[in-house]
C-alpha cells in the first residue's frame, strides 16, 4: 500500500464547509484506471491535509482516523439518451429552478453565486418533451490539466450536480447529498468548448434516488457518463433549513 496527501481547496466546495462530492470523487478515482465507483462516507473537509491510501483493490481518502471516501474499479455500461444541442440546452437552462432558492448557492458546480471563471456555473433546466434536464457548459481555462484538456475531476464534478436536478424536488425540509458516484470517461473536452451536460432520473428506493448524467463534447459525443446515488437528509444538517 502507498499513500500521499490531498487538500481540498475552498474553491471546490459543495455545501459551504465541505468539498463538492463529484470533484472529490474525481480526485480519489484518478488513481483507478477505467471506470470507477466512489462511495462518500462523510463530508469531505476543506483546507485540511487528508491521506490518500492506495492498494491494488481500492483507494481510500481519510481524515485520520475517519474514512471520507472509497473508490473501486467498476463495470459500468449505462448508455445516455440523445442530448439536446447547445442552443436547446441554453433554453432549458433559463428555466433552472434554483437561481434564487438554492440549498448551497456557493457550490463550485451549480451555485448561482459563483462568478464566471470561479465556479462551473452549470444550471440544468427541464428539456421540453423529454424526461431530462440540460445545461450548456463552456469550461474555463483554469480547468485545464497538463495536457491542455479539461481535468477529469471537473468532468466528475459536472456529472455530480447535473444528475441531482433530474430527481428534484424532494419533500419539504429535506435536501439530498451524494452517496455514491460511478463514472466512465469516454473522451476529452477542451477549455472554451461548447459542451452540453444532461441528467435524467433512473429510480427511487426509499430515501435513495438514482440518476444518470453525461457531458457531451461540441461534436455531440459523450465524453463522460455517470450514475449517482443521492440520499435524502434534513436541511438542518447543513444549517439551511
């Protein structure tokens, strides 16, 4: 087993005091080749030195001694539906329901209070005549990795929040948190590329809600596909209700 340290910058928050689930999952899954499934066990703390333990079968993120997340290889064959084009996604995004009543308005991915170039500003709205939500996304230059393409952890982040808006609303006084995210990266996207992110519901099982999501390149191909498990929790757990 080997280990290294990881610090989640405050820029990458979801709720105010913890990391965006998709981003954190992507950072942990970076050490697993191919599709990966990451289960979140506790809110990822910000600006804290965390330990990343790697073995042949799993990667674990720890705030000693607490386990924060665990990633494992996955077999993942979810096929996304046909995505709307960029103009259709722009129209859908205008009907995003949470510009003024967002549970976590500072979320790195979907927070309306984040500035252009700081947050991803992905605001999925319902697509007419389809059971899905969609949003346009033009990744900022700051998201580029060493190859000049958008870092995979940001694709994970985009898949996370895009999926959740396909399964809202939830009962009064409740919100949802990411429990598990399984992702397959099939391609790349570039900074300033006109991408489309979509999310669609899969099923509901008690307090668990399952949703699919995908990020499409400007050529219309799916660069990344995800399946998320969301868990209903009281808003009061985050001081928002």
